[in-house]
C-alpha cells in the first residue's frame, strides 16, 4: 500500500473524511462553471435573440451563430485533453476563462456583423468554454472521487442548471435596464469570466496527490485487493459485482484510449448525443423565439427557459441519489424519454401551464441524461483515460448536437414552424433509450493481471 503523504489520515484503511479537499473543490469548480460557462452558453438564448433583432438576422443565421459556437466549444476537445495532461487542470481553467473574458468584451464593444459574430462568438468565446467549461471540472471529479463519483459528478453539474437559471433573468434584466442594449450583457459576462480566472488560479488543485491525499475510496479498494491476495481472474470475470447488493459498475482496469475506442458500448453512448443533446442545443438557440411566436411575451419566454435550468436539479438530484447504486444507463433511458415527451409538449405550449410543465420535463430529462452520460464514460473506462476519451467523444457529440440549431432555423424559415423539428427530436430521444439499454458495461479482454486492476462496484 502506498505511504500516506501530507495531511491525509489513515483510519481503518481509508482517508479520513475530515479535511478531504475534494468536496471543497467541487464547490470551487461549481462556481467557476457558473461564472465562465453558464452565463455565455445559456445566456445567449436571451442575448442572441436581442442581437439578432438589432442586426436583422433571420432564424437561419441565428441558428448558425449558436451552431458554430457550440461546435467550436466541443471540437477542441483533444487539445483540451492535452492541455489538462500537460499543463494541469488549474492552468487549463485559467487560460480558458481568460479566452472567454476577451471574447465577451469583444462582443460587448465592436462586433456588429454576422461574420464578426461567427468569428468572436464561434471561436474566441467558444475556445474559453471548451477549456474552462464542464469538461475540465469533470476530469477533476474523476481524479478526486471513485466510490461517490456519480454523487460528486451530479453535484458538480448542478452548476449548469443553476447557472442557467441565474444567468437568463440577470442578463435579460441587464438588457432591459440598458434600454435593450444587448452589449451590456456581454460586458457583464466578460466580468464573470475574469472572476472565474482568478478563482481558478488561487483555489483549484490538480489532483489529490498535490495535497498529500488520495481519491475518495481508493484506499478501501487497495485494502480489499490486498486482502483478497494473489492474481485477479481473467477478463471473463470483469463484469461481476460484489455479493453485497451489487451497485453501479465502475472499472478498476487501466483502459487505454485505443481499447476504449474499440468498445461498442462507447459508441452506443455517443450516438445518444443526437437526441437529447441536439434537442437541447436547438431549444437554447430557438426556444425564446418559438415561445414568442406562440404569443408569449419576452419575459414569459425567458422565465420558461429559467424553469428548464432550475428543473435540471430534479434530474441531477435523481442521479446523485441513485447513480452510485444502480446502473446510470437505466436512469438515462428513462431520462431521454422524459425529455422527448417534453419536446412534444413544447410544440403546443400556448398557455403558461403547459409551458411550465414541458420546461420541467425537458430540464429534468436533459440534466439526468447528460450527467449519466458523463458518469458512464468514467465508470466504464476509468479516470486515467477519461480526459483523452472526453477529448474524442465531446467533439463528436458536439458535432452531432450542433447540426440542430442551424437546421431548425432553415426549416423554420421555410415552413414558419418548429413543430416538425421538435417531433424529429422526440423520436430520436425515444430511440436513444434503446441505445442506453444496449450499452452494457464493457469487458477488457486481457491476460491475467494484478488484483489492483480488478472490477469493483460501489
């Protein structure tokens, strides 16, 4: 067993919970996500609508702006993974936050054409979101937690929902206070990103080892491995749960990126981006415009978007409570169906009651599915390969998701309705539920290996 370093205390084979920095780090990362990611990503649902009117952009151009932004926020994934591995989590967050701040201030000062919007929003702000959005904090959680990884990941990702619920009304109020000046909202977002950069530089820690600690639960696993003695069974035993009630599958294998990319389960998971993820991109880009078209006021439409983000807490709380006890893919299967049903309701949300019901369903369904998708990749393939894996899967998922906003805009400009788009999204979501059920935990086929690499459930 490795010697305990620094401030970590060994009690009964585990690091004492008192003083464990991982839980404090979650709150720090949670705040950074709100300040640097939630405001520009979800706030654009409000800001871009005002901007489009001021610049006389049609729905296709409005959708294109968000598609380019979301696409470029995901495509640099391999570079983000390399930055995390080479520079560390802290430095990656600082650099990304500075990029976001620079882009936001550019949007708030001189950007005045569609081309400039595509360049600044689609590349500069998106680069900041890619580096200091949710991916880097998720890698941090995978490094700091094992047994309670689903709980930790769920708590972290509540930042997106809460941040969206905070950002939308604040930015809407800022624009209204400035007489409809959408640039004021971008200047505010530049300030929040600068604050995120300072917090990252001063408070974020790259790994438990940096503080003389170990990942939550890692010592218990080592102790159990040593107690069992000898050599683990061959790969055929890889999926076996412990007899004490089972739990969510969490590999203790050290998967390589090449091995993970050959696993069919990975690609079944990635395919689900085309449903709920694409649908969410579409709604962030076009949701307010859709509701205004149904007769709702801008304030009512903004409130509905806020309800979606607040309702994300329902999905994340569900994953936090159950994600370490049962397979997250089962939760995801239900979640995408809830999201799909909410999308169908949105088509006919002409009254406030229906508007709030579908918003709750979409928020809860999306957050549960997304949190499970992130957790599953870490559970199936381990924290070591997780940054590189996200560097591959996130761009693919982003490409699949980003085709939605611009396509929805083109369809609306032709047919003057989003109904067909929402029906397609709902159908894909229902099909995604089957993909989750098929994405069973993968088995790494190798020769005999040390017990330390055995599979361990929670």
